[in-house]
């Protein structure tokens, strides 16, 4: 009696792989959100610094008058 083995995945194997991917995504999602928040904060700090430099340059060129 020769058995022919079929090539492919069973439904159980496929569900296990999907579950592992979902668990890994659930673990990594908060880490990516924290990194995104930190990037937004550093960009905001950089923008504030650029605005302060621009105001200083403006006031030095207009005899101390501030922009409207």
C-alpha cells in the first residue's frame, strides 16, 4: 500500500501561522506607536526652534519690531 503525500498546508497549519503573526503584531504595535510619538515630538521641538530663529532674524532687521 503506497501512500501519496499531498503537497501543501493544512487548515490547522495555516491558522497557527496566522495566530502567530497576529500575536507578534499585537506585541510590536505599541512599540511602533511610541516611536511615532517620539518622532512627532522631536519634529515639533525643531519647528519651535526654527520659528524662534525666524522671529529673532525679523526683529533684528526691523529695529526690534515684532511681526504681526
